[in-house]
């Protein structure tokens, strides 16, 4: 396959919204317990925060982390997770059929977020709760002091040796997936829209500097997709800053070619939501701009597997603390898909300004850990880590003329999927390339117009390891089986970059 790409310094999309490289920690399975938090683990500090996991988190580079759910939040009382640990109630979590000890809560998460160097994105419960609890939580988290809730924060901080000063949480999700019948407190779009609007108003009366995310569709396949966004935004347009999107992808019936092209689906999904937002804006004669928070996305094998960690089997096994739930192991193919989904998000960075890969540790996560044991990176860690580190400055508008690869779901699609950023300050160009063809390598030429790129600073590729196959995954005892290797065939000649990509691969190049 051949691909010709043109990048011109005068054609840009937007500045890279750094919150695009977000992640998600839910009280689900072992994401919190024996994931980020495990008192007594040899690598845990006095607060129980696993330093081995934190090291990998910092290396991966998420900028913002959504917490505490997810489906979990729709049945959660945030007050259960604050105050002296011995006084916290043990509860049933109906969403994941789990016993929640509440040993970890908001203060602990704020402590963790400082160590992880991430912004907190806090979700409120609009499943079983409403306006009053929402405004109380904002007062608890952000008000300086001298009121009931803010003084309780100071007292609880003192009692638990955690932060007493305001947490200063800017980003808030108005509930989670309330369009889904599986959600505790599922609502119609009108019911949710009104509740979100009134909660938003009350929260902003406590702190008008916060940014709010209204719940969008749980997936593009939802029967209410489109009308849900339209109705919810018709109620909330003036009060919110973002509407959420969620999407999980997997390989169906061995059709890897279509799976590798799911970025096409993500592009169309995003374009549909942008159109709906702008229709509501026009009809309502609004002047504010609502953008998108794609606050759950990833590869997730939801069907076809019958392992013990599948939600229906977890429920059958009875009420347990922190059981294994959806601990997917990711292959090279999955990692290439993760890379191309990140391309789609970045290409839309003028309107998708927050995105959270779901989730961070153990639960469909790029980082895995064992209780009492090690922590390690999965194959899907690498595209995220490199893009978070290198996507800086302006998102470039690319002209891509690529050879095609056939898929059953989308017809012929570009074999080479690309995105790029250019940092005027450092003069560095970062180029991200997926070759979605499973059979053919790709010869790519990139015309660098108006950019003074003269040298290749780094060039790396993630592909099938020698002797491996597309299902190759990182394993504990050989972490680098699947990892980034040096991309050999790269050169710049007369302002044109030439690079050869192996079949089924994801590559990252940095030029200066
Ligand atoms: O991330 C796993 C689950 O997927 C979340 O709890 C929920 O919001 C979504 O359905």
C-alpha cells in the first residue's frame, strides 16, 4: 500500500486540548481495591497508595481522571466515603454486585490525584439522588470554609491526615449513562434533562467556576441516540459546557479488518453529536458553545467471552469485595485500534475537548496489577503514553491519500490512518500513524509544507513481535514482547518524510 500525506503549517484544527488524554477510575472490580489502592502491599505507601501503579500511571500520562463511576456512581452516597475510615458504612453496590467497604473515598482519591499529577473529574449521582446532594458535594469539595459542608471537609481531612483545603474540583459529570435501562435510576431524556438542568443551576450557585458535563448516549447503538442528546440539551444548553459520549469496541466473529477500522465509526459518531449540539444551539439562539466530553472509550470484549470476570458470572458468585471484573488482556490488534481511536479523538480536538479512556487499572485497562504482586503495562498502554507525551501545540489538518483496505462493516477504508500535531514553541512535529492492513506494509510519504522539519528525533513502532501473531499480548514475565521498537525505515528528503510501516502496526514519529 502507498499513502501520500500533506501537512501544511497554515492548516490547523485547534490547539491540542490536553484533557483529551484522560482516564477513568471507577469503584468497579479491582480498579480501586488492589489497583490504585492496596494497604499492606509491599509497594504501597502509608496511605495504601500503590507506588508501583502510580509510577506506571505517571509514565502513561493521563491528564484528568474521572471518578468514582461509571454505573457505580448511580447508587453511590458520596458521604459514605468521607470521615474516619472505621466509621464508614459497608454497602451493597448493586451496579457490579459487589460489597463496597468505602475504605477509599473522595479524600483518598484527591491524595492519589496529586501523586498521579492529574486533574480530578468528579461524577455525581443523578440515579438515586438529586439537586440537594449535588450542591452539598460541591460545597464540601470547593467551598473555603465556615459552612457546614466545607467545615466537615476540614474536619475529615484532619481526622484522616488528608487535604483540608478546598479540593478545587473544576470538572463535574452530571450523572452517568442515565439513558441506559441497566442504570440505577434510569430516566427518560426529559426526566434527566430537567434534573440535570436544576442540579447544574444549584451546583453553579455554590461555585460558578465549575464546568459541567451532561450525560449523552451510552453508545451510538442506543435506540434513543440523537433524540436523547437533542432533548437533554434543549433543557440544559445554557447550564452545561459539555455533553458526554461513550463507545466501546471489540472484534466480532473474527472480523479483525472491521474492528481495525472502528475509528471510522468513532468519527461518524462524533460528527453526529456535533451536528445535534449545533442544531440545539441554532434553534435556541444560544451564544455559548457546548463541546464534547468523550468520557468513556476503549476496546472491551463485552460478548463472546464467558470468563469468571464477566459481570453475569461475577453476580452468580455472590457478594464479594473487589472481585475480578472484565480484566481484558489486550493484543497487538487491540493496541492498534486504541491508537486509531486516539487519532479520531485528536482529529476532532476542536470539539472533543475531554476524553477518558476507560478504565485506568485492571478493569479494561492499560495497566494491570495483582494483589500482593506486580503491576505491568498492557499493549494498549503504548499508544496512549506516546500520544499523551508528544501531542502538543496545534492539531494539524491532514490531507491523506491512502491505498485502501477492505472491511465488511465499512467497505474500503484508508489503510493508513494518521494524525499530527505541531508545537510552534519547540518546532517539533509529532506524527501518529496506524497501518490497518493486516497483509500489506505501507510506504508513506509526508509532504511537510512550511514546516522546517529537518531531522527525525525519534521513530517507534508497535507491531507483531517476531514469531508472534496479531493476538500477541504483553505477559508478565516478558513485558517487552509487545512494546515499542525502533522504526528503521525512515528518512527526510527535500522536505518530504518517507517512512515504511509494517502491516498491522501503530507508529509514532517526532521530527524537529
Ligand atoms: O467502564 C465500565 C462501565 O461501562 C461503566 O461503569 C459504565 O458507565 C459503562 O457502561
